[in-house]
């Protein structure tokens, strides 16, 4: 039977009911087939245990009393025979039996003595009117217990001077009537057990499967795009944990879906603006020859560069998402930052004042192209949002665990709420300091992605008219 495609309710019901049937079958076997062997084995172990104690007290003055106590307690007959110059015996007889051991002939005793010589003990079950099939000529015992089963146990042991033979005898209580009674009772119990098992397993299977089925139904709705779905589950801790995990997943999917919608909206808007200006100025210059001047061409060129920058940022972010691999090599980070800062200083001077100072000659294992991209995005951001006196300062420090790059610019203070979201794609604030229309809105998101690839982190500190972007890069990459 293939249970892989069955519901969890069906599987729980099937396996629990199967377990119940196995338990019932084991109970039947135990009480009907194994009862008699277990009873006989227990009786033999009792005789062995008592015999072992009697061996220890064989030459004790209290032997007779000990034998009587054991005979009374365990309903056994004992007889100990000593073989020396003359043979004599000590017996203990239980009122539960006839005096079977006392009636053994010398030949029978000698035979038991001989049989127990090899292993130190010998025992025999004799069923009423049946001979001991291993020794039919010696132990027919037809004169005793013809209607009863019994067990005879012989144990041979020696002291320093004497040899002993201990004989034990017990009737075997017939268990056929007990087994027959148990069969009738088990038949009734089995029917009740099966009915109760069916009811119990069904209720348990439904109790366990119902919250899981409910979660599954809600998960299907979430898979179809309903990210507002809230998962609720009562009962077991694992099911509650699954519900919490699905709620977390739904929340993350809602964020991704909102981000996707926002990304499409913002990219469409940012692409439309320069395209509209390029199209408008181009049509104007085509229709009006007098408008074909350097100023209008400059506007078209500026908007084209802005459009190119936006497309490049989108492509960079897409590459970052698709490929997390880095080309790592030990670089002179101090020299790299100095070169980038000098390039920007030459490009934006004298409108902006850009300084750099760092740990001379500091080297770090990193991806040079990606770190260059981080710095250009941070410097572009600083230039876009700097206010008078438009000063930008870049610094590099390090300790045993990490390198710290700081890009600081004068500007309006960033609120605590904006700090939490400033590295998100296309995050927009109502504050005046947010990115201008000249930015793509993706630069800081790309910065955070690259820094995380280098096992680092980003943070923003804003106070006293200065905004600082701190980049922590691990030295153990």
C-alpha cells in the first residue's frame, strides 16, 4: 500500500490502528501460545534458585528448617542424599504433593545421580501417563502421578569430603482451562479494543491533522499571491512554530511584493522624466531651428547621462543579486581610496571641497572593483546632499578585526526613522535632505549589498550638521 500520497490524517489513523492491532496480536500470542512455556520456565527457575540456596546450607544444622520453609513457600518437595560410606537422605515434604521423592527406588536415584554428573544438573518434564521419551526404560513412573504433569530436578554437588544429590519435585498445574478461559475473554476484549482503537485513532488523527490542513489551505492562498493572509494554529508546539514561520514568510513576501511594485513604479518614473525631456527638447529643436543651440544640446546630454546612470545602477544591482561571488585579492586600500578621492576632487573643485586622510599603506583582502563602486556611490550621495560649505571628508582607519571607511559631508540632519531605511532601494523621505532627482535611488542599496559580501556592515551617524556613512570591512575575509 502506497501511503506517500495519502493525507496526514489517513497516515496517522493507519499507523496508530496498525500499532493497536500489533499490540493485540502480541497479547494473544503471549496469553495463549506462550503462557504454558513461560509458566514452566518460571517454575524451573524457582527450583533452581531454591536448590542453589540449599547447596549453600547442605552441611548446616538449620538445613531441615530451611527446606521446610522453602517447601511451604514455593510448594516444592526436596530430598538431599549424601553418598559416603553409607547413604542417607534428608527430606522435606510439602502438604501440596504426595510423597513422590520418598518412593524413588535406588536404581532411579542412581540414574539421576549419573545424569546430573556431566553438567551438574538434570531436569525432566513428565506429562501424565507419558514416559520420559529420552529414557523410557528407566523413568516410566507409571506408578506415580498418572493423571498429572510434574517436574523433577536433580542437582549434584560436592563438599570437601562428601558427594550430594539434591532432588526437587513439583506438580505442573494444568493451564489448558486457564488458556481456554482467556481465549473467550480475549475475544470479547479484542472486539472492544478494536472498536475503541478505531474511535481513538480517528479522533487523534483528526486533532493532529486539522490544524495542519488549515495551514496548508492558507499556504495555498499565499502561493496564489494573497500575502495578507495571517496563519493561526492551535495545539502542538511544532504546529504553532510552523504557523509563526509561515507568518514570517508571508511578511517577507509582502515586503518583496511591495518593493517590486515600488521598484517598477520608481524606475518607470525615473526613466520617464529624462526621456520626456530628451524627447521634448529634440522635437523643439527639430521644429524650431532657432532653438538649436548649445544650451538645449547640453540639457539633452545631461538627461542622457542621467538616464544612462539610472540604467547602469539597475544593471549593477541586478548583477549583485544574481552573482554574489567576489574576486578577492590583497589591495593597498589606502592608495585606492586616495586615487578615488583625488579624482572626485579634481572633477568637482572648487564647488566642493573633498579631503582624504587614512592609515598609510594599509592593505586589505577585498574586491577592488566592488570597493571602487562603493566609494563612487558614497561620494555621489555626499555630493547630491551636501549643503554649504559643501565639505566632504573621506577617512580610513583600522584595528585588529576590521577596517573602517568614513565618508562625511555637511548637510541636514537625518532622522532616526530615515536611518533605518536609508539603505533600502528607492526609499523616499519627506525630509528635505533626501536624494535629488539626479540620483537613481539605488546607490546606497548597492553599497550595502557589496559591503555585506565582504562580511561587513553599514551605518549612518548624523549630528551637528554632518552626516557620516561608516563602512565596516572585515579583515578575516
